[in-house]
């Protein structure tokens, strides 16, 4: 890749964790504290990247003061949005292994240790883990479904563990064989899924099935007024992975999500055509019914919020 950073002369840290943030000062401090409190015995650097916001300089921890758990601050100088901010932090990372965290998520204390050990034991380029979802204060344990995640698994289903905040990845693979996050995917939507499809296509990804990160969801639709970008991003994912054609139920799932996005835009005729296309791949696909409900007048945001309260999504 042309934007691959120069390799450090000697690894200073075992792990570099990139936190992408925008306007969540309290949650950000909690996310930083959780990473600094990891029980991994080696050094971990935290890189906080502010996206379209000014850095809070008081959060920096100089490596001269704490070489074991320093905190570096950056302002996103790449494409605005989550993919660009993650790539910005990854480019500045000094460790041979990268991890990612959103500012409203919390790494559980053993995450770094257990996943670094799995990387070492398997000699893989990427590992992931199960999650604990917290929805309006209510926890939902979402462990990994399999000990080894393959490309075909992600074509079949959108696995909860196939997520950037659940992943550790070798820095060289991130910039070369797998590639960084796509900064131009419409709206920054489905960027995790796009990247995880590439990671599993590169090689199977081992899983710590236990939940090692707490993902705090807020029940509100972040797709409001952004349904066109969600539709375009999902179409791009399908176009980039023609293998979906050989996995009818997996293809129906994505086509059903597109149908919901079209219906949410008020494009009734297009939505009905997309619902028929979805059912053509699999008549059992429940998102076809969700899209039909939106066509009938139920707001997509209401459906999304109802699913979120159960720890699920469209």
C-alpha cells in the first residue's frame, strides 16, 4: 500500500490500541482506563484519534512517565469518519500488533493477554473474540460461535465476533495482505464487515469464544437520514464478494438489509422489487418481512430500536 508507514527500528510495545473518538469525553476516559488496566504483563500503547474534534491534551500519558502504558493523542488527518480515524492511528502505531476500540466500548481485563497468546499459539495474522453487549444498561453475552472463523462463515452470516473492536491483527498484514479499512465505503457503513471478509479470505481467523469486550449500544437509530449510504455500502460489499452467489441464504440476508434501506427511503416500488429479489435467494429471510413492514408504514427506526433492545440489529 502506498500509505503504509515506515517500520519501526525495534518494537517498543507488544500492542498498539487505536481508540477512535468524537464527542464522548466520559466514555473515552473509561475506554482508556480499561486498556491501561489490561492484565497483559508487557507494554501497551494507546493511541487516541480525534475525528472532527480537538484533542484533549490532558489525556496524554508521556512514555517517559509511564513506559508501560503510555497514551498518545492524534487528530485524524485522513478521510473524516471511523475508517479514516482507525487508519490514522494504525499508521502511527509502533507495535507489531494492532487492536481497535471505539470510545464507548470497554476492553475486559484479559482481552490483550488472551488474544496475544492466541496469535502466538496459532501464528495467525488476525484473531477475534466474543462480545458482551450492554443495551441501555442491560447486558447480553454474545460469545463467539466457532473457534475458527472462515470466509464462508461470513458469507453465510454476519457473526458478532467479526468486528474491528474484537480483532487483533499483525501490523504488516493490516497494511499489506489484508489492507487497511476502506475510507471510501459509502458513509463508513459496513466497514467492519468489509474488512473482516478480506481478513478471513486471507486466512481463517482464530476466535477466543469468550466475551472479551463490552460494547455499549445506545438504542437510537444512527441510520436516520443515512439509509442511502447504508444501501450503497451493502451493494459494494456484495459486488466485492461475488462468492455470495454461491451462498443463497447469506446473499438473501444482505439483499434483505438493502430492502429495508430502500423502504426506509420511501421508495416503495423499488423496495417491493428488492423484497422479491430477497425472497428469490431465500424465502425464509426475515428481513424481507421487516422491509415489507416498513413499506406498510412502520418506521425503520422503530424496528431498529426494538431489535437493538434485544441485542440484535437489522
